């Protein structure tokens, strides 16, 4: 069982292996799955993986109307800002909106230019500065 695996001091991370990460769930309740390869020291030397599930994202924020007007944001840019504020990657945004990752990057580039910033964090700082 998983509890036995976790309690066993004989289990350890596989040397040279990295954490495996995948986001799953729907767009409203994303979950981060983190996998860690383990070696179970049994007669068969079975390979196992420890999976940790973490709810991700923050409280949903609404882009203020003042920011929409000040930066002349399109409705798509407002969507992109919302997902950036929830910690989504370009790939996750693209998959959810059913557009290419390149298109998401273009929207982010436009947001950087409109907000006169150089990072995604800068975009959020400008958009949500008065909230």
C-alpha cells in the first residue's frame, strides 16, 4: 500500500531522476501531480513512484475595469491576465483556450508592451496595482 511505501525507510529517490510534474483537472480546479521515482528494496527490487497531488491556483481575480480601459485590453488579453494570475503556464493557457502556445506568447508580448513591463509578474503588478 502507499502508506507502507511512505513509512518504509528503505525506500529512496532514484539517483539521477527528476521530479515529474503534470497539471490535471478542469480549468476551475487545477491539480498539480508531482511524481518521484522510488526504489523499493524488496526481493524483486520493484520500481515505484510517489505521487503527490496539490491543488493549485489562487483566488480568482477579476481584471479591474479601470485597468481594461487604461491599457486598452482586448477580451482575450483579459482572459490571459486571469490565467497568468492563477499561475498557469503558456502551455496550460493554450490548451484550455484551444489556441496555440505561440498565440498565447503573442498575447503576453502585447501585454508586456501595453503595461510597459518586462515580466509576467510585472503585468500583474500593473493590472492589479489598485486592488
